[in-house]
C-alpha cells in the first residue's frame, strides 16, 4: 500500500484543496493522507488506514424534501442510519440525494464527501456513537483522500450537532 501525506501527496483536485484549506483555517493540522487504491466505502477506508471500520466517520448526504439545503449525517462506518430519525432531527421529510445533486451542492463526488468544505453549508448531524471513539478518519474530498482527527474536533470542524440517528438493534 502506498500512503502519502500533506505536500507529498499526488496532485489533487479542488475539492481536496478545499478540505485542506478548511483544516488550515480551523487551526487543525494537515492530516490528509492519500491511498491510491481508494477509500470508496467505510470498509475500504478502514483497510487502507489500518483501523477498525467503526473509526471511519462516513459522510452521508440527504435532501430535505422541497428544499435545496443538504443534510449531512456523519456516522460511524460500522453503523447504518435510521432515516426516520434523521428526518425528525432535521425537521422535515428526508429523501436520498442523487449523485449529481450531491456534487452540485456540496462540491464533492458522492464517494468522497468530506464533513467540511462544502459549497452549500449543510445541516450537520453527528451521530452520538462517533463521539465514543478515540480517533476518526473522514473523507477529505476524493475517494482516495482521508484525514485523521478526534470526534470532538470533527464536531467543531463540521459545525454539527450531536444526534442519535443510527439504527438500533431490534
């Protein structure tokens, strides 16, 4: 596995640069890493990083019906999301967002959505399970880029609020 960091990374697009700038503006160290094999799923990212899938902070974008404002859910890579809970927390009917719309409003491809650096500021819900972790890895603007942080810093960086939106065991 080839891993590169910071200035050593391969040339990157504007979306990764936006994430890098958002980290710098917040005084967060540049912990962006590139994994050429890709990190399109939480499982891919966990294998690339060498961590448990729970430590992957996946970013899921939804759309509030009748609104152009995105709803971003940040959840543990080990959990599934309860759409009814997301709708309740976001205050409206939630629908899955199609990839083209996600790219237009966030500036990110659907498999590289970062929790920060969005073109349109989303409503951000951070699942409570994420805050029980020591460290997390989140997408950094492309399917091959991730950054490392703490759950508390991720909450602050994303301007999110804690919500209980993961599915509960039956």
